[in-house]
C-alpha cells in the first residue's frame, strides 16, 4: 500500500446485491489448487459447507462485513477466531498439493479475488468508476487481506500494480476434477436441502457462470453462449435499476445486519466462526 494507514471505505460502495456473485467468487478463489484442496480436505468440521451451510455462509459474509466496515478491534477479534480454524488447515502427506491456510501469499490471492468481485459487481449494479474513485476503492479494499495475515506492504501499491499481480497469478489457476465437482455443488446449491437446490440451483448456476471471468469459466468447463450473455445482461440491468433507487441502508443489506451480529457476538462472548 502507498500509506501506512488504511484508506477509509466510503459506505456508499457497499452493495448487498453483490452477493449474487458469491458463488462465482468462491470458484475464483478455489481455482488456485492450494486454496481448492485446502477447502475440500479441511478437517474443520464446523466449517463444512454441506453440514453447516447457514453457519459457513454467515461466517464468510461476516468476514467481508468486518474487513470492510469493522473497527481495528473487531478485525483483531475476527482474525483471532479465524486463526483458530486456519490452524487446522494444512496439507497432509497424501495431499496432491502443498498448502497452509496461514500462507500470506494464498491469503493475498483470496483477498484479490474478493476485491475483483467487489469492483466488478459495483460497476455492474451501480455504474462505472472514475479512475480516482477506482483507486480509492482499491486502497480501502486492502483490508480484505490485511484483516488476516497479508502484510500491508504485500497488497499491490496501486490499481495498476494490482492488474500486473493479477495477470501473473492467473498463470497459477487450474481446476482439477475433485475441486470442480465441489465447486459445481456450490453453483448448483447442492449443499442446501433438495427442495431449495431443485428450485433455485439452475438459476444460481446461470448467475454464477455469468459473473465468472472467461478464463475461470473455461477451467470449470461451463458452457456460455451469446444468448446466455444477452439474458445475463438483461438480468443485471434489472438489478441495476432496482439498486439505483434503493435508499443506502437497503442497498447495503445484509452487510449492516452482519456487522451488527458480529458486534453482538463480541459483546456477549458468543463464537464468531
């Protein structure tokens, strides 16, 4: 980062509708084999998506809320809670790749994916960012990584440097069949009860595929036609029209609720993750 102190985030850039791209962002993160196998081999029972889908979703989204909106004390509390889980996520002798959840390089990749999704969905649902606004958003988003083990100096210095970093890291993207099956379960909502996945899984896969950058879409072997793109563009246009007329608290939902829940849990001594 170009400064020692984090740039404050303007809450106006928080758009709850961005969570529509959540599954696509998970695919991007797990497209690095070390991250993908760290998830599918994880022995953290409470973090198993298929066994605890609501809790896992809450903790993931709460991390975003804390990283973007939390105080330094709240970030520290969440870091401590996440670290207890991450301490159990290390590759074993039979793992196809070496990984460690405390690896700051892997955490930087995850944070970079979160930022990329944050920027892309803001521009899709609100509108293009002017270069100066884009840079301010990027600098503020450094907390997506520094809230955990990413040193501030590891966050690329500016948005242009981030693009160079992204191009280099894309060479490490590779999704094999075990990780792909896990990610398709997420896209199809198979971790939820059958009536829910049956009713909404197809739509979620469509939205997920639409939000995926082409390189990730190809790694997932997800077909996408010009007709699909036109349908997706129409959907985004409808959501954009709704988002633009929403008052700020409604636009930010559920992030304000998530940060309220984190603060309540800290105050009452309840587990954060």
